C-alpha cells in the first residue's frame, strides 16, 4: 500500500532535469521526448497546409463574388500547463500557437518550471525572435493574472477540471476565447469476446505508467461478467510483475511528482478500503519517497471518492457489468469524457459502441495510442474540456477564422439595394419557389 512520506532519492539526475523535477523513470522520459518530437514534426509539416487561405464556393445566389477563408493569429496566447508531462504539455500549446503566428506567454506548473525554462533556452537558441515566446514562473495567482490580463487574446489551458472551470468563468466575463484540456477518468470496456490477455496488458500499462499521472490513463475498467474472473486474474498476475522504485533505469514507473498528489492518492485508496472495496497492491516499493505501489481495486461502490473523481495515481478500479449496454451506461455515468477504450474481437460492434460512448477520443483494442496519432484531433467532451489540440483542428484552434468576400465581376448596384425594382421583387419570389420550393 501507499508508503510513508520521505525524501525521494533524486540526486542521481542532474539538478533541473525533467527526471529530477518529476520522479519519472528514464523510459517514461523517453516516451515523453518521443511524443513531443512527433507533435513538433507534425505541426511544422502541417501548419502551411492547415493555415493556408482557402477559396470557397459561395452557394447558389452570389455568383459574381469570390469568397475566401483566412486563418489569422489571435495575438498573444496565454498558455498554462500542468506538471505531469513538463515537456509535452507546454509543447502542445507553444508549438501550434507560434506556428499560427501568435506570440505566447507560457506559465508552466510551479512544480516543474525548470524543464520549461530549458525548453525556452532551446527555442531561443534556435532563433525564435526575441519577445515572441516568453515564460512567467509562478503558481495559481500568476496563472490568474495571465488569464485576466488585457494583454492576452486567447487562453490555452491544460490542467484540472476545477481550475479549468475558474478559467472558463474568467474568460466568459471577458469574452476571451479559451481552449481547455482537462482531467479524465478514462474507462476501458472489456467485452466477453475480447482478447483478454491484450486487454489486461493494456489496463496494466495504461493504469500504471508514469505512476498513473496521465490524463488519458485508464482508471476504470468495465468487464463483462462472463470473463470478469479470468480478466481480473490476468490483471492481478501482470500487476505482480510491475515494479516501482528509485532505480529509475529499471523500474516500470517512478514516484508521484508532488507530495500533494501522493497524499490525494493515498486518501482515495483509504476511502475505498474504508467503504468496503478490495484494494490489492502489487510489488514492494521503497520505504522512502513518494512511491505508490501498483494497485487494483475491485468492488468499489459509487459513493467512494475513487468512483467519483480522477485519482491520477497508479490505481485501476475493476467493475463487473452484465452486458455491453451496462458497460456503456457505466462508462458514460461520470462527468468526464476524455479517452475511452473498447476491447472486443468484433470490429463492427466496437465501432457501434464507440458512437455511444461519450468521450472525445476512442481507442479500439488499444489504449492511449491516439495521443501519438498526431493527425487526429485530441480533446475532451463533458467536463474534460473544450476545444481541440493536435491535427489540423489543433493548429486552427490557435487562429481566428476570417472570411473575405470580394467581386469577381462587379454589378453597378446590388439588386437588393434601394431602390429595389419591381421586377427584382418578382424575381426573388420566383427564386424562392424554384430553388427551395
Ligand atoms: P492544476 O489545474 O492544479 O494546475 C494546472 C496549471 O494551472 C498550473 O500551472 C497551475 O499553477 C495553474 N493554476 C492553478 N490555479 C490557477 C488559476 N486560478 N488560474 C490560472 N491558472 C491556475 O493541474 P495539475 O495538478 O498541474 O495537473 C493535473 C491535471 O491536469 C489532471 O487533472 C490531468 O488530468 C490534467 N491534464 C489534462 C491533460 C489533457 O490533455 N486533457 C493533459 C495533462 C494533464
């Protein structure tokens, strides 16, 4: 179970490195680097196409005009990011914002400022014009100032639902556009015809990597009754082999990043246990440091904190369901709607269920891979967010859309300008009958 607090042995990593700020393992750091580079590559390649002006046809009536759509910068983007991926999370805001022609002021998490400062140094060295990309360091108050400032024209926020809501209210008061990428409590549905070994491996990896501190990690599993016992046995066996610890070159996942998060995870697991859930923990973890053992929870009631809120720690809750209808109903029963996974060998059934699950991103027979599929828009429904990152849509989120109408060939005067001729009035009436009658 969750261990006592102590000082995490992080001194083996250079001070100020991402690993020292977060407690990640080497490999979680590698995955983050790979993801960030793929996002940068995609945006660089796609920006000229996604943001190019387009000529549009103008419908049935206005044949003498030419219409075009243009993607203009907002101006200055105020970007606010969390601590769980201190390189990727700022990058998904900074890269498209800059490519769309904006200036940007980034406020990274107060828990991981050094990675963001290093990132800025690299951008400066690469020749980003002075002043275009700036960083402010601080906590919630600094973030609030950025949101309220008349100097920011768009707010791009990644973080918790609670803070996202405050930012949405503040932006609404100012009619300032806002992109919100918020928390999730992502379900994984296992139907009785699923490849159980693959589904179990997916749940275990997604639930535990990066110590469960991933917005799209699996936190809830709904498994059909008929295979629930076999599935849970597989997950338990696999969890026994997962390691956490201070040797970050060999452990499967590292420590929690903050004491607050460690305390929150421990309290939620205690609450579940106190309310009758079975809480099984995997391999031992070091006595010191912010380590939480990989944990499986079964029989957690709806009244537990674990079944109401994002835990953001290495714990997965497994629940049995009668059939696919109950699985969908349970998956949709929460306020969140970020990622969801569906495991079944029947592809048609999977696609059909995908249309019923309320989530911004669905992965069939897999978990989380959508985040690396950078052509696809990414974002949440319900309380998990507003707006999209990644894909063409993500680049356009950082643009204002402007349409322009101009003459192809000029008329002396438009037909509906004063004075309107009697013939024109008749013609317009006839057009309504002919074109839309
Ligand atoms: P958080 O909401 O506590 O903080 C996020 C950022 O907001 C930090 O930089 C913080 O300083 C700032 N902030 C706090 N109060 C503010 C205020 N009143 N006004 C403006 N800024 C304020 O979140 P966190 O603990 O850093 O990160 C974890 C959360 O982020 C989880 O809920 C996770 O699911 C979510 N997340 C979502 C995504 C996504 O893409 N949807 C990605 C990563 C993390």
